[in-house]
C-alpha cells in the first residue's frame, strides 16, 4: 500500500515486519489513493524485494518462530 520503493527503503530504517496482501483489499487501497495501485505481491516477489534491500527474508508464525528462511 505504501509502494514497493518506500517499503524497501523502510527496511534500512529498522522495519523488520513486512507481509503480503492476505485478502483482496486492493480496491480499497486504490480508492483511498494509495501510492501503489497494485499492492499485491507473490511470495517470490516479496522475498526478492527484501533481498534486494540487503536483508534476509524469514517467514515466521504468530509466535515469531522461524517457519522458513529464504
């Protein structure tokens, strides 16, 4: 919703929790004037975005246990 570039840049400022779109709420983002008009990403795209920012993508469960490291 904040845009891929802003999300990627935020990793350099300490953001350590990013997630993908869980439901089809993209219409709401678009109607609200979100920077990113198509905010959904595949898992592979999200992992690539994180890796390109020089960070390691890690999937965690609700208790923050590691599920998968990419």
